[in-house]
């Protein structure tokens, strides 16, 4: 099965956000991946509601919002109102993760949980059947353009095992350092959704690069 492709807007040209969003509309991208960073959960600040609103004005595809923020429960409803169709919070940022996941679902959005590279996958054992998405960080969150962490393959396998064992419908999304080279093995291990930022936006022809990623099959 071909993957869902979620280009990360973080790597786009912010001075031309309308054109970038319209380019993604024309492409084979399935979702637009939106990275929200607060300078507290991660050592970087990306953008907030006004910029997301500008993207929402032009976007014709689901907004896949990845919250790299502390206390995400304070902002779930506002992200939903600003067009988020998938809302992903970090395991490491949520003391009451079950409550926060239910809060996301109550807004009508799909609920995802993201794991940093060091967080054991089996910590999701008792929440996996509540989730629509597991986001496996394949770099440490905070910046685009980082090197893919090889241990990610093992983590995808374990996540897939957990999903199958518990009868969960959660999709597996991989975020960080994804490119045409590692995509086939990511799919082979069980990835469903590929996020790609710099690989798409630094390429000469982003529409073609997205099409190439979309046509990847497992090794
Ligand atoms: C990193 C973000 C990623 C990032 C991916 O913290 O969550 O979504 O934009 O960018 P690339 O594909 O360049 O690693
Ligand atoms: Zn992300």
C-alpha cells in the first residue's frame, strides 16, 4: 500500500505561505503537517495561531497538527477551531494523557500521540486502542533538516506489533529525516504516514518529490 504523505510546512518559504499552500493543494500530498513549537517543550519556536489561520485560509487538505508544546490541553479546542483535523500531543508533555486524548476526540479531531526517540514504545500499551495515530519521532523534535535515527526501524516494528496485538486502528506516522532512500524500509516495517520537510522543500521540484514519495512501496 502506498503511504500517506504529509509535507511539513515548517520547511516551506514563510514569506510565500499562500503560494506554498497552493502548491501543496496541487500536489499528491495527503495532509499538511503543521509543527507547533513553544520554546519550552523543544528548544525552538515555530509559529502559532495567526500563521495557522493563514494556512487554513488556503489549505484544501487536512491539517495534521503536531504539538511540541507543554500543557497542550490548554489549546486543543483552539487548534480544532483553527482547522486541525488531526491533533497530536507528545507523550512526554502530558501528565494526564488519557484525559487529553479524550479531549481531542471530543472536539471531533483525530487523536495522535508522539514519542521522542528515547521513549519506549510499550508505554502506549494502555492507550493504543484510544488512538488514531502514533507519531514516531525519527529525530529529536525541534528542528527540520536533521539526520534520521536508524533505531526508528525497530521502533516501528514494535509499534506495529502493539497495534496488531491490541486490535488498534492507529496509523503509524514517521517524522524527521524522511527521504526517498529510507522510505521503502519505513513502509516495510509498518509506517502508514510519512512526514517530509526539508526533503520536499529543498528539492528542485517539490510537486514531483511528493509524487515520488507517494509512489514508494515497501522493499
Ligand atoms: C521536527 C518536526 C518535523 C520536521 C521534519 O521537530 O516535528 O516535522 O519539520 O523536517 P525534516 O523532514 O526536514 O526532518
Ligand atoms: Zn512534526
